[in-house]
């Protein structure tokens, strides 16, 4: 069965935790992580593909190298924004 997939979103979530480890002082609670994901995704172009279940990983691996740098930068920028104004008390 074919499905619609946002490759940018999938890659962001694959990279999120490892990228956030490099941001000193960042709170890694679920709320802060999701806030970072939302901000980063809102600042990146979407990249939708229609694919069969088995083809998703193949498509992602092809596009992975092309947008990895943009994703890393967007995650770091978003983390800095969230650190300035977290949605929870510290």
C-alpha cells in the first residue's frame, strides 16, 4: 500500500536526539524536544514522497546526505530558541 511521507520530518526525528546532545544546557524533556522539532520543521522545506512501505527507508537514504546539514542547523537554531523561552518551569 502506498503512503504519503514527509522525508524531512522522518530524518529530523532520526537526528534529533544525537544533535541535541551537542547543545550544552539544553533540557531534553519531551516538551522541549517536540518544541524544537516543531520550530525546526516550520523553518525547513517539506519533502513529501509517495512510496510503498518498503521503499521509505530506501528513499530516505538517498535524500539523507542532501539535507543533513540543513536539518542539523535548524535543530540547533530551534534548540537555542527553546532554551530562551521553554514552555515549562525549570
